[in-house]
DNA sequence: ATGGTCGGCAACCGA
C-alpha cells in the first residue's frame, strides 16, 4: 500500500482551519504533522479532523508554538515531550508511532538573531534532537519532520551569497542539522530532487515574496534507510490555495510503498 | 504598477 505523510507550519491553526481542511480533502495524507498551531489544548478543533477519520494528538500553548500529529489509524505510541529530564516549557515536540514508523514532529526555535540567546537555544535544540534519536535505532523506520527552521544547502535559499550567515542559513545551524542527520537520516526531498530549487517558506514581510521567488526550504522530511528504500515521491504544495491569506509556509509531503 | 505581513490577543510579540 501507499502511505503518505505531510508536514505543515499552519501559522495559527484556527485561522487556517477551513483552508487546511480543503487541503486535507485533496491531499489526503495518512499522517499529518502541524507546527505553530498557536492553540491551547482546550481550544484545539478536534471535530474537523475526527470527521475526516483522523485521531488528533496535540500539545499547544497560548499564542505561541504548538504542535500536532494527526493519524488515520490508532498509533502504537504517542509522546508529547522529549521526556529526557529537561523541562519542555515550549510546545515544540510531539511524536507518534504509526504503521511501525516513528514520526518525530518538531518546531525548531527560529533563533531571532545570531547574537540573541535564542540562537544558542536553537543550536541546543538540535543537540537535544540528536540525543533523543540516540534512544532509537537508525535501522528502524523513523521520520524526523517539521519546521526545522534551517535551509541545509545553498540551493535551499533564494540568494545564498547574500543570506550566508543569516538566521536560518548560518553555518553553525547547518552544521548542527548535518550532525543530527549523521545519526542516519536522509533529506528525502533533496534525495529525490537533487537539483531542484524548491522553497517551503516565504517571508510575509517581503512584498510578494512568493511571486518573486524569495523563499527558503525550511520544512523537511528526514528519514532512515528503510524509508529511503521505499520512498515513492516527495513534494511541496507551494501553490497558494488559501483565502484570504495563506500560511507563510507550504505543506511538504512524502509517499512510501509501505505495508 | 499608485501598495507593501501575519496570528494571537488585546499591547505588542514573535516569525
């Protein structure tokens, strides 16, 4: 069978809800990872997902952050935090095991500016993900996905010379990402499309950024070998379909030949 | 082409 997963930074789940449902009805992923729901758990709109056959798991907070994972089948396990002894004050991690696949969904801190403490916290977050992965085996089917807030390579930003050293395309971030991946993960979109300049994020603050191609590839699907071998396709649904306003991110998805 | 960001939340913060 074909199993499809997707990741989408919705930038406000409640504001994006109708458009998200339209996208789900077309794309029909079996597993959907959301970031920046900006939605306290008590306000999470469960019904629209349940009506479409999804079980919603989520961890939100007021105004900021928030992650969710929606699955069509009963998951084997769900984790709402890193559970590594460190406090999880911000809602940036959720994981579920479905079809025998561990799906780790993270909203990596944006980092603000290179000289801000938030930038160091961003680098720490990658190290924390790496430690977390150490509890798993890279021979097992596992996906690390979400808004990773880093463009891995020059091909992944609109102007690599000008943006070199900017937050989101800083060598220290790229190194940390590479270091996590060295555990045993492959950037699936890039593996399947080695030369394609394809973005998943366009800054709202730049006028007509999407139209002008001023984007970044920040939303990722990194997978272990069993999923590299069974991958069928991966793409970004970059066409703005939402009215009145799309998210500043686009959904990214992947399909696998999976039992 | 004569404009120029969002969401959340209630003043401005974070992206």
